[in-house]
C-alpha cells in the first residue's frame, strides 16, 4: 500500500460518521451489503465500529432479501446497502418484495456527487453509475430520500427509521451522494423525536361489533399478516380458545395461529384447504384481521365467496379497507389493540355457536387431515415435508423455514406444521423466486439458535445460488432442502391444466448436478432418490452443525392439490 496515496483517506469523514452513529442509535447490529466505490466512505467508517457487523453477500438482491428476513424474524428494521447505479438497481426486486409484505427496511444507496447529478437536464446520465434510484423506487417504498447536504443527513435517517416502522411497516430508501459521505463540516449530533400513535377502534364501534358477534351462530376468523406484525398472536389465541372459534389463515398469516389449534382450518387461497373455503362459505360472521382480502385468498366478490357473512375488516392501513371486499364494518386499527379492546367489550359474555355447524367444520377438517395421513412413505413432498416437520417438533427444535416461490412453497404451507417455535418466512405478495436462500441467511443471523432451513426447488435455487459462498464465508449452518422436480413446477402445472400440457419453457432437463455445485462451494451435499433414504437424510440434515444440502429427486409431474381452477367458483378445486 503506497503511504501517500492512502493518507488522504485516513481522515474520517463526517458524513459517514453520521450514518454509523445513527445506525448505532437505532440499535442496528448488522448490515447486509455489496460494496462499490460510492459507498466506500461508509464501509470504511463501519470497519471502525465493532458493534455493527457488515455481511457481504454475492449479489445486492441477496443482501436485501437477507435484511428482509432478518427483520421478519427479529421484529427490528433490517438494513442493507449498495453502491450507486447497478448496485442500487439490483435492489429493486427486494425493495418491492419488502413493500408488498410490509417489512421494515432501511435501504442505503451510494450516489454520484451532487454536482454530477443530471438533475432536470434531458440527458440519460451525467455521472458514471448515476441512476435516479429515488424516482425508480417511488411506487415501492414508504418514502425515498436523496440527502443533499450533511446538514440534512441526521434528520433524514431518524425519519427513515420512524417511517419504516410506524403503522404498516415497509422499506425506506436513503440515497447518499458520495460528497455528502465525504463532507468534513464538523459533526454535530442532532436527534429528531418522533412518536407513533397507533390507530385504535372507537368504543361505540367496538360495542356494535361485539353485539353483532355475540348474535352470530357460525363465526369465523380470517387471520392475516397483520396479526403477526402487530404481535397479536397471544391475544388472538385467547379469544379463539375462549369462544371455540374456527380460524383460516392467509399465507402471510400462517405464523399467527399454531397449526395444532384444534379449529385451525389452515391456509385459504389458491392452494388453500377445502375445509377453510367451506367454512368461509357457510359462516354468518367473519372477523378479518390484518389482511387485504386479496385475489388469491378471496377470489370472488363477497356474494359468491362468503355471501352469508357479516364481514368485519380490521387493518391499520386505511387504503386496504373496503378495497377489494366491501366490509359491513371496516375498522382502522392496529390488530393487537383491536383484539385487546374487543375482548374487554365482550365482558365475558359467551357466544351461542351452532354446535352442528361446528361439528361439520371439524369433520371437514378431519377429512383433509386423514387424507394427508393415509399416504404411504414415498419420495413425495408430502412425505418429505411432513417428515421434516415431525422430526423438528419431536426434537423441540426452533426453526425458521424459508421458501422460494412455486409448488414447493405451497406444499410447505400445506404440509409443514407451523407454530410459535417453527415459523415460515416466505415471499407472499410479490412471489419472488430467489428469495429463500438469502432469506435463510438473514434468518440465521437474526435467530442464531434456531435452525434456518430453505425449502426450495431447482428453478428458484438457481436465482441466487451464488449465496452458497456467503454461507460458506460466514460458516453459517444454513440447511437446504431442494425439492428437485427438474422443472418450473407451478407454471408447468398451470400448463398441464390450462394449456393442454404444452410445456413451453418450463421443463429443465439440463441435468444440473446440485450436489457437485454445492460441493464446489465447500458445502456438504447428498442426493436422495429412494423413499427409504428420506428420513435418515432429514435426520442427518437436522443434526449437522454445518451447512448441508439434500437434493430430493421428486417426480416431475407431482402437482399441488387441492388447487383452485381458473374461471371456476371456489369449489371447483382439484381433485374434485
Ligand atoms: C423472479 C420470478 N420470476 C418468475 C416467476 C414466475 N414463477 C412462479 S412459480 C415459478 C416456477 C418456480 O419453479 P421452481 O423454483 O423450480 O419451483 P417448483 O414450482 O418447481 O416447486 C415461476 C417461473 C416468479 N414467481 N418469480
Ligand atoms: Mg422446480
């Protein structure tokens, strides 16, 4: 290293110091990032702070997905960072992913110096690697700031943390031109005091809902991601148990109610349980908590789907109320606050549930459950995922299960038994292939004592496969279950049902050897071609202190059942 060439940079720049101190003030312990020239001052400053860890991934998309999963498992905002231009544009999918799934993220991007910005000039760029990332992410962030001077920096960062976490959480981007990072203008600590006021339901509305609820005979709860985001799980379970309420969950709500709650009817939606849909159809009162009534969960207008029910919709995002489904009562409220007050409004009064209906609901549920148990050991997703779930539960192991997107994601939601100790981290709203592996990395950093297991398939796995290097570098015992069907299964299944089995672009017979690839990255890997090897390999996977991959060679034509058929009512599910 040439002494002279380096001496200039031995001085600490105030802009970078402000950023590091603000991150520390907001309790940040870890930043997922990929380097570049325009974030060098921040990286250099961070190298002097031993209480903040920087994890370098192999792609910016992986850095943001890791930060996203870290936020989901810790409840703290995730932080990621990338350089200007292509570094920033590589974050876009991850920003959209976090926005759709309400994940609080602080996204820091480097930018060209203020004097190199094109501003309103009609040119494509002025500075090298200049990209107007603030405009690009306008529709997928809660806020996006470009910091123009050191004076603004501290306040913008305080605001960013506040906005990311308040109300319905989401990503906030802070774009920091390199000259602001370098500025030496005398650092002064300033803090903005911002306090959140969570929305809550009025007393009169609560009483009205409580009266209506007490008069219902076939009440049902639809539980969404907002239950988890507002930490309302305990409050909800108390009300469910006290009133013997049946509950159906959206994909984002799957961690909200334990699978073993007797009247948990499982997932609603595209690959949801028949029991859940029949219960929705026949309910006379639906309490929708922290959900969007989106088209995957609730495909038809209210009349066709839940025509008989009085619908109460509780959400902290005003824009979601009466958006897809007109509720009979729309309530702008934090879900936990609502449930706490709703429980008091009931004043210990009991419902008079239609016992025959409840019996019917139990029967619907047991049909599905028995059908699931009836299968003999085969090399099927049901056997593999059911086996994994039972083994982890039997050993009392905490686990974070991450998935990618496709059939394997839906099988995981159907067959794995989630509860407070074993949770799902998945890409719900955007449905991002390539999310699962970096998400498992973020989850492992967030909950080091829990197993981090990525359930994936051959298509998605290859979208961020380079992150095996991050796993190896950090000696992370992340486990990978590859349900390898040699195809883009979910799309292939659509083609089978709707396009006369013309499998354009979806069969992947390249014969990739995933065991060799993983070994190339220094990760232990095994392939499984016989049903008899499934349980021994799963046991080995769970017991391993290091990262490990098992390539399960499942049948290419395995389908997700039951599944909703396009254009039909919700009952036209396959198999009939
Ligand atoms: C980034 C991205 N591109 C395309 C899609 C569309 N898509 C949804 S599922 C799927 C197939 C996924 O294949 P694989 O990961 O092998 O999972 P499998 O369905 O086989 O379990 C595709 C292409 C997507 N969701 N995300
Ligand atoms: Mg596949």
